[in-house]
C-alpha cells in the first residue's frame, strides 16, 4: 500500500509517499503521481511534513526519517554519498564519483541523481557541474536554485 500526503511548501505542493514503514518518494508539483495512492494520514507522513516545515524555516539541516528509495546498488551508493554532503555545501558529479572509487563515473552519478525518488531528503540539489554551474534537476532549475539559496542563508 502506498500512502500519500500533500505538503504545501514554498516550492509549491509536494507529495510525500510512504511504502511500508518508510518514505519512498517525494514528488514535485508537476510530477506524474502513481495512481494507487491512499490519502490515509500516517504518523510517518506527519513527521516528514514537520521536518520539512523545520527545513524550510531554516531550523533543520538533516532529516531523521526512515527512507526506502528504490534503485540499483550503484544508485543506492550515490544516494548515500549525497546524504553526506553538508548542509549549505555543494559537490560536483566528479567528486561524488571519485568518492565512490569510480572517478570515470560522473555521468552515471548524474543519472543516479536524476532518478533520485526522494529529493530534498536525499539532497541531489547539492550536486553541481564541474565548473560550479547548476545542471539539470528533477524539479527544475528554479527549484534547485531556491533550495541552494535556502541553505546558504
């Protein structure tokens, strides 16, 4: 069963999705949503919403929630590495690839970022191009810019 909750954020309405006892997805306003979502409110979805409130208010830098993003072993490694990027800082795709012991895998790191089902909770917005430029983001570059600015204030 997939449980969902809409969350009104400064970025627009986000949709939080829970599968089992963990968060499995966060959808941005323009994302296509799975059809079989149950809007029964759960304690985990309420906790995730409270932690997002704290994050957007600048009172939270790390999330403390059970996360269960579905992905390949490599994607899971990338997503774990993203969670180690400190709040307010950025890393390049190449730096993440090198950290994983695969320095030639910058494009694969980019693809893993693109497929991250839990943006914000797994902070793929903190990854930038080799020259520091903002590159693609699932929610759009406007949202990526807003998240980076939020963390820099």
